[in-house]
């Protein structure tokens, strides 16, 4: 059966397997303590490829239907996700971005070369005003990445003043001159990005001193409160986190962490749509490794911050594959059922560590890496990852519930990992939501869910699955991977019993 699966997967046609495995989940519905920070479901938009230009912004004169330059189809799709926070303008782009290039009359804005991503010339028609107005349209919290790598303290300080000052200050007057009378609210401020790499190739000791300096001059104007985030580590760089916690401490409210499910940074990263079973299992194992990474960074933070004042912000995460063949847009990649699993497993993990993990931002929102949405001129399609975020948004602001899981293991490179991933929460109305992922490509899962003393009368649900783990949506066939009503759930006096097909993600609401 396994040989049949592999052979047919390579041809892109797999029949559903009849193999079955059993699992048990115990949900302690009366023991929840920590609220799942809604910002865990955050997004990220960088000036990279067609994320901004063509993806979000087309300009007021575009034939593509738009609202003040923001394309309507993308705007409406993003509203459905209830995005809690949106990070901008980078990424690596942030530490070469000079904000004054992107304000004032559009015809007078400086054209710049994007040296990080393809050397393309952009006209800065999407700048500070356009970003903050977008956040208001989406009812989302802005997260600004400040330029430490090539910018000055004065530049960053004036940017904060321009955005948040209500007084008769120079930058507030400039904002009014550019058409915005009232200041915007800015909560999240990133003091640099990837300062160990594209943000300046710094040592953690040097960056710590720069953080203390730059953050000092980012003032709080007229009741606006800043949540300042230090440029944190990549993956397994625990020394970076240790140094920042020791040298900066509670001068920062958050410290970032970047983790990509990627094969490596040199050579091919692999195709987003053409892969075999071994590559699929490797991806699941690599994705799940983020839990160990998060735990180790948290342990360091606990040592220096036992009262949990500094949040861990995983503000870049997701899959990174080779750019789609024939695409001229940087880091444009397709998005398959495999990517949906990476989203589901990662979000289940982040929910679990919500006491310390205060925000995460998947990379990126449109047309770049593990995107929610893909566009091509006037065409738009929702990705499998979009559907996961839509199914999982029920957890935002709900109380995380402790879980015990018994299930089979899968193996990749002699490493075992669980075939099932799960998260559960209770919302303000008392409703329990459970999200499950059966990553086993061959076996369905018969799962018994023990809810203890919690009483439920009925269950409803949504399922996301496909014939193959390499299935994806195209502009011509947008519903190859699409959510459907989940019907294989039964409530009895002994608990809840569900059957989850192979390679499927399920979201349940218990009434």
C-alpha cells in the first residue's frame, strides 16, 4: 500500500486509503488558564515581489475594482480572517526603508531600488499613510518594523511622532499637510529586523546597545502606548536571545523569533507542488521542530524574566520553497495541502505556549512564500493556508484548554513524530472549539475525545482535505482544496467519537 501511495503521488493522483488508526484525546475543559492571544493569528506584508504592488495595492486608477487603491477582492478576503495584527514594511526591506520617501503627493515621491528583492524599482505609492489606512479598513493593529540597519535614531523617532502625535509638533503638522488630521494608533514597534543578518550583520552585544539607544527616543505621544519589540534570533541561535534578555531585559516588551520550514539557505529549497512522500514527511517533522525551538527560547526568557513581562513574538514563520517556474515575482510560490498542514500544526503549537508567545506573523499575506492569497492581474485565488486560518480563527481570544494525546507515530529520517496534532479552547460564550490535523497520508483516524465533566449536546464541524497532499488551488480551479461540512462526529454518554480521513484538517464546535 505504501509503495502504491508513493508511486501515485508522484503522478499526482492518489485514491483515499482505507487503512485506519485509533487515537484518544483528553480535553481538560475545566482547567484552562491562559487566553490565546489573538495576535498569534497575525499576518506579514513586505515590499517583496507582488505582495504590496498588485497584491494589496493597485492604485486608484487601476481597472481592477478597488477602494482608494486597495483591491476589493483581496480586501474582502482578508476581512473574513479578522486579522488581529499586520506587520510592515519588512522583513529585510525594513532596514533599507526610509519612510519620508513614501509620504506626500504620490507623483512627487522618490522612486527607489529594492536591493533586497530583485533590484526592482518601486514608486513608493504605498507608504505610511496607505499602510495605516489599510489597517483601519481591516480593523487590524499595525505592527511597524523600524529601520535600525541603515536608518538613524532621529529618523525612527520622527516616524513615531508623524504617526502618533496629536500636538502642534513638526511631524504632526507634516502628517496634517499630507491629508491626515488625527494621529493613528501605533501599538507594536519593531526596533530593527534580523539585525544578525540583512538588518546589519551585528553581534547581539552591539545590537543590544543599539536597541537601548533607538528605543529611548521612540516617545509615547498623547496617550499612545508603544509595545517595543527587540530584533530577536533566527531558529537555533539561543545565544542571541540570552544576550538580549541579559542586556536589554524589560526595556523591551517583546523579542522576536524567526523560524522557517525550509531545507536550507543554499541551493534548491524544493518545489512547492512536486514532492514525494519522504519529502512530505520531512516537512511535517521540520515544522513540528518549532515546538522544541520555542521551548528552548522560552526557558532562557524564564531565567531572566520569571514574571513573564517580555513576550516571544514569532513574527516570521512558514514554508519556503523554490520560486514558481516562470514567475517573475520574487518568492512567489504555490501553496498545497502540505502547506495547510504546516499552518495547522504551527498554530496548534503556538496556542499551547500562549502564556509566553504573544504574537506570530506568517510570511506572507499575499503572493509571497506561504501566502493566504495569490493574485495574477485581476484574478485572485484563496490558498489552502487561507482556509486553515479561517477555520482556526475561533481560537482567537479564547482560553486554551490542556490536552493529553495518545496516537500513532510517523517516521522521517529515523525520527518519530505524532500523526495527530490538536488544540482546544473555550470562548467567552462557553463554547469549546477543537482543531485537529491528521497528517498521516495513508490512514484515517478514529478518535475518541474525552471531555471529562463537560456536557455537550451536539457537534458541528468543518473539514479541509484533498485527494493528494500535493493538491493546490489555481485561478482556473480555485476549489481543489476547499473547506466542507464535517459529518463524521457522534456524541454519546461516553464522549465524542470522530473519524478523520487521512491527510485532513478538522475544526469542531461543541455545543
